[in-house]
C-alpha cells in the first residue's frame, strides 16, 4: 500500500495538533522537536514528488533531451554514474545489469536522495544563506539546483542578491524572469 504526500501531510498535521500526550513525561520541547521532524519528513516527500513531476521516473536507461544515458529520477549516468557503494547498497552487481534490467522505484528514489544531498551540499557551500531559509524556499532552490545544476543556478545574480537581502518577492520575480 502506498501513501500519498497528501495523506502523509494529513497524518503529520494530526500528530502535530494532538498535544494531549504532552504531560509530565513528554515536554513541550519534545513536541516541538517531533513537529520539526515531521515538517522535515513532509518537505522531503514534497521534494521527491516535485522532482518526479519535473524529471519523470524511468526505471530503464534512456537518452535524455541532450542524448545522455539517464535512469531513475534524472540520474545522469555519463557525468555522475552510479558509484560502487551505491551499486552495493542497491544489491546490483554492475552497471551492465542496470542497462539490461533497469532499476526498481525504490532504487530510483535512493539514487535521487543521494543526488539531492549532493546538490544541497553544493548549494549551501555556494550560498550558506540557504540553510537559514524556511523549508518552502529551500525546496524551491533545491528543485531548481537539481534541474539546472548548482553552477548554472549560481549565475542568477539578481535572484541571489534578492535572496541574500531577504527580498523574496524580488527573488521570485527574478526566478520567473530567468530562462530556465
């Protein structure tokens, strides 16, 4: 049985709104911690949902719009490939196996999660202010960085100036005015 992001949000909201369990053995701080954790979890699933919507989910190797071998949720096999560690974690004997048999949806999500972590780390190195943004703004920037690549996203000088100045209405306008 699969749970949708909408259903996950409903469950998370129900848990967050139920403060009846906050008593002598569970503090308000613990409740806040659980709420923050649930917000992160929901944000993660929303990001995966967005990436699948933008990149697609293909379980067999295909050529992307640039003619590059790709699999899963936009995993570029030419530039990034799949590391020996990832193959081992996925219990896949070799790249030849992927070319012949493809991957599972769970494999695709695992690879995308690794890609998101790499992109997020690159983005935070380039613009440390990203860590200070709320979850929705981080989601938008990580999604853009995943699709464009961090070096290309860093060229959006006016957008970044607005983000750094916390002028998010201007940053949003600059995103829309860009050619991505």
